[in-house]
């Protein structure tokens, strides 16, 4: 009670500024679109945006002027595997399975030459510099370059070289940037977490085991790799949540079997999961803004 009163006095009775933090999660991150749909439909204002990986891409597109309906239409297009195959590197991959020029072209078609200072909302994207091993918060310069950096999942997307840095997916150190959006000046922080969980990893391993031509050893290897990523992200999320103490934490019920790189064909279900979770969080959000 007293904490809330002190925050109100410190703000000088102005309306609270809302910050939205969107986590990484690959295909699972399409749930962010559902969250944005509900917040916009209900008139919940967003004053600051921070995102990592897929959350960073969606945050950047929204800050650049894409509506939730635009984002949903784009996601549903990728339900067709032919759209994904076109991005793959056809020669021997050097730094990632996805061709750098193709992902660059895709982003430029949609975001153009936008820079952070020309966006309609303050935006921060999180990446990691492999040279220093440190988290990097991107808030100026080319938005396309920053999106490429925050989504550069090692082995899949090539890293981005920028000012002596070698930038990759921010999920390595801060997959849920609630701390970043709090530092941007948000009074009320809404954090949306779509990180891979134990249930998703187990489902993925069982699905591989049912494949007749997948060696058992490969199944075990993939399960160990995904569990390792999950443990790393959970610890990174714990630190971020501890530092930011978000006012609202939304965890959409992502359909089983949807992982970082699988499940594009279920985009509509994933988006709907985000809508459901946001609807459930609305009463608390309204109380905080009242």
C-alpha cells in the first residue's frame, strides 16, 4: 500500500507510463502479437518498448508503425514452409543457416531505413557482444541492423559486426528485458515471457523419438542441447525479473510442440495464446493504471 502511494506521490499524480518487455522465444514469440492486440483493443497505452530476439523484432515493427493486425497477417504468411525455405543459405553455411543478405532484404522491405529516433515509440533491443561477453542495449542508429543483432541466434542467423562488436541474440544474457524497459523510465512494467519451458522440451524429445529414421543418439543430443538453453534462459530471466520487479508478468499458454524453430504452421494458435493471457492480465493492469 505505502509503496504504491509513494510511487504516486513521486510521479506528481501524472498518469503512469507503461513499459512493455517482450522476451525471446522464436516461434513462441508470435504470442506477443496476441498480447499487443488485446492491449490496443482495450486502450492500454504503451510508452516504452524493449525486446529480445523475436520479441525484439515484434517490438521494432510495432514501434515502426505496424499494427497488431499487420503483424498477424505477416506471421500467418510464414505458416507456409515455402516462405521459410527461401531464406536458407544455399551454399555451404559459414556463420548461419539463414543467408544474411536475404534476412537483410526482408527487414529493409518492411522497416526501410528507419532509425531509433524516428520511431513512434521509444525502443530498446538487447543483443550480446561475443567479443566482450557483455549485454548490449541498442537504442540508436539503424533499426534493421539492431533487429538483425537481437535475432542473431548462433548457428542459425549470422552475427552482426558493429563498431568493433560481434553481436548475437540477446537471449544469451537477457531474454526478458524487463530491467531494460524499467530503466527507460516506465512506472508500470508489463513483461511477457514466452521462453522455452520443461514441458515444451519434453514434447519435442518425444516427437523426435516417434520419427522412424531419427537415430536415438540424435534425440538425446537435441534434448540435452534444448535443456541447456532452457536452464540458461531461466536463470537470465530470473535475474532480469529480480532487477526490474515487473508489475505484471504474462506467460501465454503456448501450444505443446511449438519451439524456437518449429511450429510456424500453428501461428494462429500461438497468437491466440497471447490474447488469452493478456485478457486474464487486464484486471491487474487496469488497477495499476487507475
